[in-house]
């Protein structure tokens, strides 16, 4: 178990996709940063009929293709493919659920990695920061 802070950015320049960027850091019981943690970036592409494609790359050496469906104030995605470099940890599958609740973004991330089956990995409640 651990606590973490996270910055999540969705950027849009008018083309039919969003650029996604996430960085996390481990925090102590006082909320102070202990060390940097995960970095991921990619693209969220909305398709016809409320379908979603997501491409993500991770600084630790793996990339994922996700597919899912957009619901009312939520979307759920599941990995279709995971590729990794020779030095990356073994990640084989994932499932993510994002929801907009009371003005906050909530998510749950299940992961299959290091010989373990798909299981809860992270969850968070993110609040919008003023730019």
C-alpha cells in the first residue's frame, strides 16, 4: 500500500483526438513528495457509436493499445495489445474505468503484470486544478 499524488492533463488542439499526459509521485503520511513514480503519455481517439481508442506509452518501456466505450459521464477501456522493450517489466493486460462524479475525475486501474492475473492496481479521485 502507498499514497500518491498525480497530475493528469488532457489537451485538445481541434483535431479528432486528445493528448493525454500523466505523472505520479509517491507521498508520505504528510502528503510530502518522497520520489517520482510513473509517467505515461498518449492519445485518446473518439470513434463513431461512442467507441474509444487509446494509445499509451510508459517511461518504463511498454506501450498499450486500449479499446472501450463511452457512457454517460464515464468510459471504460481494456487492453487489446501490450508491447514492451527488453528491459521493461512484464505487463500483459489492463482495464481502466474513468468517471466524472461531483466535479471530480475518479478512476480505477486493474493490471496483470509480473506473472499475476488481472487485479486492482490503483484508484484515485482527482480534483481539477485552476490553470
